[in-house]
C-alpha cells in the first residue's frame, strides 16, 4: 500500500534534496508555446502515514494549486496546456519528536498534462513523483521542530511542482521544442548564473505564496495504490 511505502521512506530517514533555493524569481527555461490553462489538483484519496501532522484534502489542493500557478504562470506561450495533479500520499513531520528519531516530511503526487485545444492527453500514463523537503540544517533535525504544517506543505509542493517542470523540459516535443533547444537554453542560463556577481543574495529556501492561476474543475476519485496511478479526469 502507498501509506506503507511512504512510511518506509520516512523510517529510513531518506533525504532526497529538493531545490537548493527558490528559483521562481529567475527567468524560466523556455518551454515553447506553453501557457497554463486549467490548474487541476485532487486529493480525495490521499493517504497519510500514521505518524504525521494531519492535512485535509482541501488544504493539499489549495497549496498545490498555488505552487502550480507560481511556477507555470510564468510561461506566456500561445497555446494552453492543462495540468492535472493527484496528491497520493504524505507524511508531515510532527513536533515533539527527539532529534535521533526525527521523521522526515515526504509527498507523493501523480501528474498529467493535456493540450487544451486538441483535448488530448500528452503523456501515456500518469507520472508519479516522490519528494522530500530540501536538504538543510532544519530538515536534518526534523522540520516538525522548526516549521509549521503550512510551511512543510508549501516546501513539499514547491519541490513536487519543480519536478513536474523538469519532466516537461525532458519532453519538450510536447510544446513544440527540441531537446537540443532546451539543452542550449539550460546551458545559457547556467552560464549566466555562473557569471552573476558572487555578492548577490541567495534565494530563500521557502517558496513565496502566489495567487492561483487557472480554473478548478471536478475530477473523479483517483486510485493511488499502484504505480503508475491513473490519470486525473477532465470533464
């Protein structure tokens, strides 16, 4: 079951470093004709590890939509693409746990993307991602002692949506680009970052809240006990 797989990762103290800092203030890597259409998040069937702070499906849907809007709202392409994300499972490190046994926060989501005009799903199967909070001093001791529930959820959602963006960049043909064009753009951005003054302030590790972009539509419940998970349904 999903919940036991997450529990195993938490118990193992697994730390997959997410993003080192908040990159949302930086220009995004070009993504062809991508423009954000529908921003769909469902968490009806989300599973929680027993040793975890509680978060409602509505809370997960809200924070995830904000993360999608903040990241993908930066793209101003001429064609709309609808993003659907299922929140499958989570563990939010609770407070009051000794440092030696401090659990780690983890989130599992499944993503899908559609071409809005063509009403066509671009990925054959839902893409599942497992993310942890970014590696830092406070995550090592357990963020239940250092962050609020909302901060944990925002950090996890930020990392999950960043992984979705990287997935899109690995499949640029969906958006009218080639892998060579994306590779060149990434190389140019890396060179620009390396040439930036060293005295520049480092970005915050906490994602900034953003207004939701796109519409919310109903979706059928999603079964998340197997991988890959089924796609989020569009009306």
